[in-house]
C-alpha cells in the first residue's frame, strides 16, 4: 500500500461524464495532473475550456470503444493511478446486457491494459456502487463492505469475466498495484456538464427534477433509497488515491437515507414556488429498510456528511434555474 500524492498523473476514464467531471475537477484542485479519456474529442471540447487554466496538467485522449481489447493500452502508459468511472447508468436499456456487458468489458479491458502496459501504476480506483454490497431484505438491515450482492455477482460472471476485486485476486502474482472500490448509492448534485436541455441531464439528477416537477405522486413518494452528493464521491476518489491504508479496500460513501417525499418537504422548507407538496411529513415514521455503515469512509478517507438533503435540493434548484429548465426558469 502506497500513497500517490500530487503532482502525480491520474487517468480518469469517461472524463466527460456527470461524476467524472467532478472527479477531474477535484484532482486538479488537489494538485494532480489528469489524463482523461472520452469517446469523442469534439463532443468533449467543453472540458478543455473548463480546465484550460490548468495548462498541460490536463489532457484528453479519445477511446471510441472502451470494450475492445487493447483500447486503453496507450492511455495507461506513464500514469501513476487510475480512476475508472466509465460505466453506463440509465433507465433506457431494454435488456440488462445493455448495461452489464459494457460495464464488465470496459473494466476488464482497462485492467488487462494495466496488466500489460501499466508499469508505473500504483493504484486503481474503481467507481462501483453501493448496490454491490446489498441484497433485498423485507426487514430493516444495515449493510457494510463485507456484504455482496450475490445475484449481481452471478449475473456479471455469467457474461464470461469477473472484474474489479475478482480480477485482482486472479492476477495477484502479476500486479504491483492495489485496487480501491468506491461504492456510492444514488449520486445527486449540480452537474458540471453542458446539459442544455432536461433530456441531457444525468439519470440520477433527473430523479430530483422529476420529483420537484410532480412526476412522482402518491405511493411513489413513499419509495426510499440512499444518496450521496456528487462532490463527496469525487473527493472520495482523490482521498483514496493519497490515503495509503485505502489500498485493497471497498469503501461505501453515503450521505444518508431519503424518501422522495423528503425532497418535496425540503422544497417546502426552502419556499420553492410551484413545487408539489405531496403529503408533508408522511415519511417520518416509516422505517428505513436499507442503511449502510460509513465507518471506512470516515476512518480511511476522513469523509463525513457535510451536505444535507435540504442543501442538495437548494443547489439542484439553483442549477435547474440557471439552465432554464421547464418549471424552473427565472
């Protein structure tokens, strides 16, 4: 286990994604250099504009198809760490394979490239999910990093290749780097991507928009999940890079449990006009079915909850208004 400190160079995959732009921002602010991968340089030109003041500490390379063997062979050369954030997350898929196969093959593709050409790499930070550490439970339960979503593991293995920690275990004698998995739930918060229309917004933040726009009603407002602020997840990647004890760990990063009604309650407290009210306070006595321990995030990364759901809603509404989204125009 080693600490990778600035001005080390970090490869950030999928650098134009919702979370990834925040990750790039946090790395650059911390003094690291960043090489970002994107599918198209033309469609990601906004990144060069956004980070132009960092000069040659920021660069972009194009990888059109991350699932191809050898796709990352050149990109991994000469970097000290990797933050692999590139993985699809949306509700438009008509079959699970549309999400599973790109996620698995993209991860195994870059891991194989690191195995062959990543002689300078000391740490690999994988953006995983809190879902990887839970199973459906009819009664309240608290999950931690020792838990696994066995059904999901089986689904991934069925596609012919295990990624992440399983890859490291299989190639333990061949690698000189360690792996850290960051496991967030729903990631909410303002986007740093252009997203000129509401249809361009990322999947998780669309949940906030739809709830505040009245798309969720009745029993849908009683649905519950867990959330974390996008800036906190990005910071977790940076801290996992320079915190030596984080090597080899899965780290759950959570802000807290929420009900969709809580989003409307927060909007009411903030005096946000036109937001529906639902049934104010109706979730206060409903038990949380799924919760997560955050001990590792606190002890290894020094992360604590600094953003409330109310602050999240305020930030999100300000972002929607600045973009002129329907229902939020100033």
